[in-house]
């Protein structure tokens, strides 16, 4: 069971009824043209190459929509040139801003993989249909992700492995788990 860390920081905002998903962070300007070095916050760093428009969100919450004039890579690090920010001085104003895309522009994941934002808030049920709780957080470990399920006032850690996570229904926003011995303790 693998999740994409594109939403690892769980930054989400709504544009009318559309959810915006964080895919990166503007780190610093590079070169004389004002390109911005981007810290990818996705497991698909190649996804930047097809961007034509993004939403940029400042650390204080200000949002602007920018046209992406060009994208280039140095290794797996993307450098984006935004329309209207065509000098290092202008681009410097974007340091620390989040790069977001509408949910419908996220990269489709293979079967059995999920974006974190899809799982947060999902109701969790046992295989027998008993409602157990709600996913409230996710964190990474060395071997697999761990879903944090709120059950009353208690938090239960669910390893994101096939032996525990039996079914994820994105549309119904439900997860079915196998109750292994000691899991709910």
C-alpha cells in the first residue's frame, strides 16, 4: 500500500469548489531570467514539465494564478519561469510560496496508490462493517506509511500494508481494514 507524498504537508485550499493540491515549494531564484528553483513535494518530479498554469500561495495565504512560461530540470530539480516574474529581483518575492494545482490536474496514480489528501477524513470500517474511526493524519516510516485513525479520544496507528488495509473506496470515502491481533490496543 503506497501513498504519494504530494500532499504530505496536507496543505489544501479551495478555489470555489475545487481543491488545490501542493506539488512543490518555490525555494529561490536562479539565473538572470528569474527562474525559480522548486522543491518538489511529490513522488512524480517529472510532473512539472507539462505545467502551463499554477496557483502560487504565499506563507501568509495570499494566492495568485501564474502562467508557467518555461520548465527545465537540473537532475530531478525543476526550475520554473513564471510570467510577470522575469528577473531575479521579481522572482525573489516568491521565495517560500507553495506551488499548487487543481485536484483534477494531479497525476493519476497506479491502482492501490493514493494521495494523502484522498485518505484524510476517510471513515474506517472493520471487515465485519463496524465503524472504527476516521483517518486524521498520515506519516512516513522507513518501510511504509502509517495512517492515524481517530477512534473517540484515542489515536490508533494503522500500518499501510496489504495485510491491514483491505479496501479503499475513494468515491464513498471509506476504508476497510483487517483487525489484526493487537492493532486496536
